[in-house]
C-alpha cells in the first residue's frame, strides 16, 4: 500500500486559501496554507489526483531533502549527499528551476540553477563515469530548488510544465488571463454552477471555460498531454487511469446558462475555438455584443465576472470607460452579483457604485483588486425591506 508523504502546491498570491479549500475537498491531509503555496500530505495516487484536478495550483512539488545553506559551496555539497539514483539515472535528462530569497545569496536564481546542475552532474560522473544531460524543454526529471533564508528545499516537480497550461487554449488575444488566476477568480466569486454566468468582455474565453469546468465538475487538467510524474521511475500507469476514471465519473451537466460577450469579432472567434478545444461548446454561448449596449436577458440569479482591459491593455479614457461599466450595470443588470479584476485601483471610483468586497490579488507583477458589486432590483433600500 502506498505511503503518504509531504507535498507542496504552489499558487498565485491571494489564492492560497482557495487552493487549501480545493485540497481539503479533494481529500488531502495536513493542509497548511503558506505564502504562494500550500503544503499537504497524500500518497502517490493523491499526487496524480492533485495534478489532474486542482484548479488553482501551478505546480505540485515532492520535497526530497532539506538542508542548511550559507553559500554556493553548501548548496553544491548538500546536493551531493542526495541519493540521486533513487530519482533518475545517468541516462536521464533533467532540468532545474530555482527560487532564492536569502541574504546569504547575492547570485540570481539562474546561477543557483547552474550550480545545482553542476553538483548533480558531478554526482553521476564521479560514481558512474557518465553524466546525465540537461534538457530544458522536455526533461525526464524536473528538479526545484527553493532557498529561503538559510534553508534549502530540494523537490521533484511532479507537474512538469506549469499547471496553468491546461491544454485547451489554442488561440489568444493580447495579454490573456492566466488559467489558474481565471479559475481562482471564479472560485473566489462563489460561483458553483447554481446560477447563470456571464463574462461580458470575454476575450479568448478563458474565464468562461474555467467557469464551465467548475459548473460541470470537470477536472482542470484533463486536456493536458502529459505530467512530469509520467516519466518517473516509479510511475504507475494503471493507478493513474484508475484515478482519472474516478474523477471523470463525477462530471455533471450544468442547469444554467454560461455565456460570453465581446465587441471584437476576432475575440469571439478565438473564444469559440478554445471552447471547442475544451469540448465545452454545448455548455457555453459566445456572442458578438458590445457590453455597453447590452442588458440582462437571462432569467434568475446571475453571476457576472470579467477581466476588463487595464494597464497596458487600456488605450482609452479611463474615467469614461469605468463610468460606462457602472452605468451599464446599474441600468442593464439588476439583481446580479458582479465581479471584476483590475490593476487600475484608482479608476474604481469612476464606476460610481459601492463595492461589497475588495480582494487583493496579483496578475503577474501587477497589484490588483478583485471587486464585487451587488446590483439590486429597484433601489437598495426597497430590496433590503423586501
């Protein structure tokens, strides 16, 4: 029987609690949120399950060694003490990623990766007179070095490529939203498929696809061509397909509408291509509509969630643009819960509506706010009395 071991799922700033909830719901043990990561325990089958199903994880790491480091020599020597033949052979290809946050290391992450590569290659050369080759694009084993203050944690990256690469996105617009962030926004909004869902500025359709996968309970990474663990020496293909089949059996059909608008015909076309690639065409409708000329046409409770242009993507009058968002919501979308993300935090005052929630997030290097507006039928005063 497979034994439990510690793992770490990395994520984006602001999504740690969302990821922790995902892990608990999936059956993880010892779940502890950190900064941009969540640690947990599970067995090999759960590692496969986490990679296939988690929506807000970027990587699933399996730590294999932790040791103290104060300089590059400590790093080199510490890596030499790991029994690397338990994880790879001299004929394997490998790649190393590094994250460094320590006053003891003035060198950058790239240099730390090179120093680590030299140590592992020398380990095999001294012991077996042959060294494994580096393959940055498609390695057999991906190794993750994390140095925090005086502590180095060496992990195997079970995901391979970042888990935001779902495998469904074939077409993109300028600055498309990251799939992990898109899923995080949908989960933060509380949307679970029990209401209508509208993305009124849908671009290439990422938010729509992530919302539909949540509504249908489709595993986030079911469309990926492969995971890193599939090349490991202990990969259990039968177990992998048992886990995958058990997740596929839990898929359901949504009972509410999921739809997107965009004023650009090219965006509508790209969204439809991506939705088809994700096998979700029957669940999502995309329409060539300018949000500012639209009104709510669906019956029942509705969640509106979007990623309007901001930062480098916004080449128009900020005050006018955000005022039009507020006016359109007020006059066209009564009774809706509205969420959107922006890095232009000052521009929110032009919306002319009071936020009921403001959640700090990061979109790449941009500091953002994910805000909620509750649109009442009639006046707010009358709605509260009712």
